[in-house]
């Protein structure tokens, strides 16, 4: 009897640690929200393509040793499915989606682009159901509705976006939808790779390393001039910003993200990613002194409340399953 109780207690501790996966994903997304703190200063000296390229070069110095250390998890794992998923997250999720989303703003209505980008969780949920056969709990669609309402309020507040049907039938909207599908798909492909037994440091490292050839080609095609000038002090500040940009919103965020994703359903993870725009609104308010509206505050509360309820549901579900198994 005592042994049985001990086993149940041990399992309960495991379930609690497992439910932290959602919060690891959310914390990784929170670090993405800190991106503007570094990127805005860097944009005074570099183009967006140059910044992303330099980030990946810096991260390669960490990614290569990480990959060597965890190389055993790659043994016997290579297949066309694994290779395709790696290229999807490194090329599609990192490079192509960002290019499409940025290009969309130069071709159409910004409100329409932002509104359609909110389809990202739907793409992830559908692909997770089709590819990973993920079963969705009964309360999931309530969480989805609350999370989508929260992210809508973060973007538009209580006001309706000013757009017509013609705004939704443009090339810009197509770009926005494609970017949303690539980002949503990257969540599912990441979960697929982790499910194949690849360690999360390996997935993180390969995402950065495999993106480098494509980013190099995009940089050469853009033909952007390198024009970094200034005093030694100014160049030092730029260098420090590049390092922080690469290792906090870059490396650390994805290590946390993939660690969480390894124990979290992709459908839950895509909602946890919404902590990114929630924190972005706070950064804009606290650092860049942009007004925080009542609608944005309600959206912020909705998103974080949804994440809390999701973890509670996951804890309860796993506890019931574990008790039944005991």
C-alpha cells in the first residue's frame, strides 16, 4: 500500500512538471516580445535581413557545440519526414514567413494583414490534428475562443478594424495568410521532430544552422549595402545589442520553447505563443510610452487567464489518467 501511494505521489510530481511545458513555451514567447528593445536600435545601422543574418552567424558558434554534444539523439532518426520538418521550421518558419509578413505591409491594408495573421493558431490546430492525430479536450475550443478574442483586443482594442471586403482580396492578405500558415505549421513540425526522439537542443541548433544558407542567399539577392560607422563606443553598443538580440530573443527563447513543446501538445503550444503579443504590448507601453488602452488590458488578462486555465486542465487530465493507471 505504501509503495502504491509512493508511486502515485511520484507520478503526481511528474504530471506537475509536465504541465510546466505550457509555461516554458509561454516564457520562450515572452522573450520574443523583448525583441524591439534591441532591434529598433540595430535598425539604425542594419537592414532587417542583415540583422537576422548576423544573429544566425553568432548563434552558429553556440549551435555547433550544442549539436555535437547531443548528436547521439540524431542516430537512426534521419528520414525524409525529419529532413522536411527541419527545412520547414528553419526555412519556412524562420526566413520565408518573416519575409512574406514584412512584404505584406508594403502591398495592402495593415488592419487586414494583422487580422488575417490571427489565423495562425487555427492552422496549427488543424495540422496537429491531421499530422500528429492530436485529440482536443472538450474545453479546448473555449480556450481557443478566449485566446483569439484576447489577441484581437491586443491588436485593435474594442474598435472594429477599418477595412472592406476589397481589402481582404489582395496580394498582401495572401502573404499574411501564407506567413500565418508557415508559423503555425512550424509549431507542429517542431512537435513532430521532438516526437521522433530528437533532443530539444538539437532541434534548436538545426533550426539556426539550416537557415543560414537561405538567409545568405536572401541577403545577396537584396544587395543591401553594409554601412556601419561610428565611434568605438557606438560600435560597442551595437555589438552588445547584437549579442543580446541573438542570445535572448533568439537562442534562449527557442531553447525554452522547444523544451516546453517536448511535453506539450502543439495545439496548446500555439495558444501559449500568444504571450508574445501580450508582452509586446507591455514593452510598447513601459519602454516606448505608447498608450495602453482598456481593450488591450482586457486582451492581456484574457490571454494569461487562458494559459492558467489550460495548465489547470492539463494537470487535472493527467492526474485522472495517472490514478486510473495506478
